[in-house]
C-alpha cells in the first residue's frame, strides 16, 4: 500500500504526502528493488534528479529490468547523461532516442 500511495501522490504532485509514504516504505522494506524503483519515480517527478539517478542505479544493479524506465514519467531524465548511460548499460540503449 505504501508503494502505491507514494507513487500516486507523486503523480498528483502531492510531494509532501508522497515523501511521507516513501519514507515509511524505506524504513519497512529498504532492500526491495521495488522500493528503490518507487523512490526513483517519486524523485523523478519531484525533479530531484540526483536522488532519482541514485535510485535508478540501485534498482538496475539489483535486478530491475531497464524496461521499467521506458514509462513517460522518466522522460524528463533524458537530457541527463548518467541516466542515458545507465539505461544503455542495462539493455535500453534507445530509451532517449527521438
């Protein structure tokens, strides 16, 4: 439920609620790749680019498939060289291609 709440609030631009749910989630289940993915999504939508990239990298290193970062809410990261390199390294070399 916390994972869903954090993501839903982020999509609604209710970042204080989103971060509160994310913080609870991270305390309960910090080692889960879906928690890192949720953090990546929340931080991306909140425009916290470095935190987003950090969590994307953790997700990918721990087995999350790069396809999960094809969703349009990650489009804002395409200008970021580190994001493009990570996705290229993890099987999504055309993620940010026009």
